[in-house]
C-alpha cells in the first residue's frame, strides 16, 4: 500500500498485526469453547438462517418423548384390556358349553343346580373382569375410570364413552378404555338369565339362552379386536417415536454439534499461526537504525 | 552584492536550518503520537535585489506545512463511523441472545414447548394429579421466562436510551471544542501551532465521526465544518448542539425548528439507535406473542370444566400495557385445570384438554403460532447480530487500510528525520561559516579604514 514506509506506518502495521492477533485469539477461544461444549451453534447468531429449523428440531424431540410415553401408557392399558377380554371370551365359551350340555334334558335337578352355581360363578368372574383396573384406572368404566365399571349388583356405573390418549403431534389418539356397558352388560344379563333357566326353566328355556350368550360373546370378541387394532397402532407409534427421536437427534447434532476431530485440527492450526504471528510482531518492532549512528 | 548582504544571507540560512531542526525535533518527538501529521519547513529563496549583479538575499522561512491528505482523513472518519455503528449494534444486541433459547439453555420457545409437552402428557390421564401439577409448574415457569425475557429487553432498551443521551452530551462537547479550535486555527496562521491545532481538530472530528457519523469538510481557511445528515452542526465558531427529545428521538436544530435525525446517524449512536429500534420491535413481538397465546389458552379454558365441574378460569393473566413483563400463570390448584368437556368432569374427560393442546399449533400472532413467532424473533436477532459482525469486520479492514495509508502520507519516518537532522546540522554549520567569513571580510575592511 505505501511506497515509503514511515515509522508511524510501521506502528500501524503493528496495529494491523495486533488486530489480526486479537481476531486469531478470539477464534482460538471460540474453537476451544465449541470443543468443550460440543456445540458449534449455541445461539441464533451462530446460524440465523437455520435457527427456526433448529428450534423445531428441539421442540419435536421433546414432543416425541412425550408422545412415546403416551403411547406406552396406551399400550399397557390395551394390553391389559386384551388379556381381560380373552378371559371374558373364555368365560362366555364355558357358559355356552354348559348351556348346550343342559339343553338336551338328560340331567337331574341336582346337576342343574350345580351347573347353575357354575354359571353364577362365571357371572361373578365376568363382573370381576369388567372391573379390571390398571393402577386404579378402570378399563371398562368409560371416562369415569376412577371408579369400578359395575357395582356389586351388576349395574353399570361407568360412563358411555371411550377415553382416548393422544399419541400424535396432530392430536391423533388411540382408545385406551371402553364403555363397559357395551362390552359386558349383555354378557352379565345373558349369564344371569342362563343361571335362572338352569335353576327353574325347561331344557327348551336353556336352549333359548344360547343365542343371547352367543350375541354377548360377540360383543366381547368385537371389543377385543378393537383393542387389538388400537394396541397395534400404539406400538407402531411407539416404534416410530423411538426411531424419529434418533433421526431428530442426529439432524440436530448435524446442525449444532461440533466434530471433535475438526475442532482439534482447527485448534492446532490456529495456535501455530498465533505463535508465528507473535514472532513476526516481535521482529517488526525495530524502528530506526540511523539514529543510533549519529 | 555587499558583505552585509552576504552576512544577512548567512543569517537567514541559520534561521532556516534552525526551523528545519525545530520541525525535525517536533516530528521525532511525535513519532508515536496518534493522529500526528509530519511537519515540513516551507522555505524559498528570498527575492533578489536588482542591481548591477542580480543575486538573492538568502532564504525565507514561510512557515511549517503539515503532511496530510484531508480526503483520507474524511474517509477515515467515515470508516470509523461505520465500524463504530456495527460494533455498537452488535455489542448492544448480543447480550440479549442468552434470553432467547440458546441450544443449551431455556428461553420462551423452549418454555412454551415444555408447557405444551406437559399438557400432552396430561392427555395420558387427565385425572392424574401428578401430571396436572406438572402442567401448573411448567405454566408458571413459562410465564416467568416470558417475564425475564421482557424485563431483559426493557432493561436493554433503557440502557440504550441512557447511552444515547450520554452520547449526545459527549458529541456536543466535542463540537464545542472543534469550534474553539476553528477560531484558534484562523488566529494561528501557518506556524507550528496551527498544525498542532489541525491535528487536534482532525482527532476530534474522528471522535465525532465515531460517536455519531459527523461528516467533515475542511474549509480553505483551515476550519472544519461538521454535518449530520447534511445539517450543519459545527461551522467556524458556531455550534448547533443536538438534543434528545422526551420520546428518545435525537434532533438537530435547523432554522427555528428541529429535525429528527435518528435513522440518519452513523457511528456509535447510529448503532445504538438501530439496536434500540430492534429491541423495541422484539419487545412488541414478545408482547404480541404472549397476549396471543394467553388469549387463546384462556378461550380454550373457558370452554371446559375443571375437576370440580366448575367452568374453566383464565390460565394466563396479564396487564395489556405490558403483557410479557406481567404475564402470570393464574391457576395454582391443579384441579382447576379445565380439561373436561362436560360439566360432569369425568376422570377421563380430556375433550377440552385437546382444545388447549391445539393452541400450540394455532396461529396466535397473525399467521404464526406462538412458537413460530418466537423463532422468527430470535432468528431476526441472530441475523442482525451476525450482519453487525460482518459489517464490523469489513469496516475494520477498510479502516486499517486507511490508517496505514494515512500513516504512509502523514507519518514520521525516523530514518528520514535522522537524515534531515544531519542535513540541517550541516546547513547550519555552513551558514555559520558564511557569517564567520563575512565577519572576517568585514574585519579586513575595517582594518583598512
């Protein structure tokens, strides 16, 4: 730039060198901070253009964690519902077997009384199954799931709706409980009627109770298939949230994390340049040699 | 040509050499003085006497010149102002970033995310007291993060305002000093002192440029005229001081009135005004986000029933004059969260909770959701800071070049000064010899009388 180098120019050259030194020191500190924190992007000014994307990633990772837990809760509720309904369908199957056997009329009163007692027992089992809970949450009480679905008389005291659990970011949800009246009321009634027919009715009366038992069993099986479908959706979502969390974390790391090897390499290069510049600064400080010879 | 003339010529040579030594000593003494311009002696052969033999009468010292290029000084002032503006804006805005969602910290957006995550978790079991408690805790935390951010923005804004007022006082003091020096420069004429005054004036104008981007014009009489946005603020002995109005705007007196120059300032004050505008915008945007979010959540809450079957109360209350600073999570009893759609408030009734959760994805500020609004705000701040850094780096490089150019034009070269010193010393000795010889000739002549 200058044709004749004046000593003030030399001073300014030193100022330039010092300014460069400061810039290098700042960069060394930045690289050091990045290596220590593991983050190359901490604040919006580090990457303003991609900041909304980074914020969305951070948000989504949080969302996936919650949704995964929600799906986990739904899975445990639906898992218990499935095994309960399997039990319930076994109960109804057994009741049907008894009904079919006694509808032929070749049994004495004592046998029928004993069979009626068995049906009473099956009805009680069914009531117990209908009042199944997971940690105090009654699966078949509808939304009134903080209390048993049926009272001791067999009257439904739950609500006629189905609770759901949100498992998707768009509010997508799965059923995590059932209207017990829809599932069990017919079964309980059918079992009570069958027991009565066993005690007091003719074989033909018992025969008449087989259809209601079949229909009630269908309610149980239908509900079980709904629970199975919901269970599958919840497990799919849980698997998806797990893999999404991995992908989102990888994407976030790509945006904000430092590569330790790159940091080390840059740090080494910068410290070498810094040392070289320091030596240069020391040498360029000589001013005039002529004055010393006057 | 008389012996007397010879003696006088020799004497003028002595004076010229002395002046040269004076200039050299001044240059050497100020070799490291910032803003010092090298002095040279302006000398020329004295007018000759017209007689039988035409010969000069020695040398005339006409004064001291200042090695300077005013255009470079003006460019230095401009570049200094640009650098100061960018640096000040960056320094003023950068501390705010820590409040706005650093990746490893908490800000409004992360706090909102945590609150809505807690609501979503509540959907697992709307009756669960623990999950409800977490919503209340996250709601309170979100409100406090809004308060803290709004307070940081307000504090930054008042700090910027105070610094602007202080800067105007400093600038007026500098302009006052420039006017005093203008008068002295005219009075001093061409001697060394005038040069010193001009150096001081240039330094002051650099400071005024750095402070507010004052443009400099050097007049033929050596005085400086300073302008801001084309309006004269100092000229000769006159100063037109800047004022800060009650609303914080900066005005320059023009005629009988005053003109606002806020957006025309450069330098530190230009940077501060820009930072203040950006801070105000952020505060307004934050307030809009908070009020939008609060209104949407309160509307959702009002549509449902709490655990006791009571209609939903407001979740967030705020003072409309300062929503960010005053917002408060109004529900302290977790049972009062109105998740239920029906007045029976059944345990699993999360119908209204779904509406509350939907607020997260609802536009509450124009077409933006609360999270998008906060991201846009933070991103804008980040862009502003990054641009400031880039502008500062560019202006810094330009300024360094100009400083170097100015030093090469106006700086002191000690080798050159050492040579000058030897030359002037020899010239002085030679001139003294002439005087001595003339004296001896005069003595010979006198002895003849």
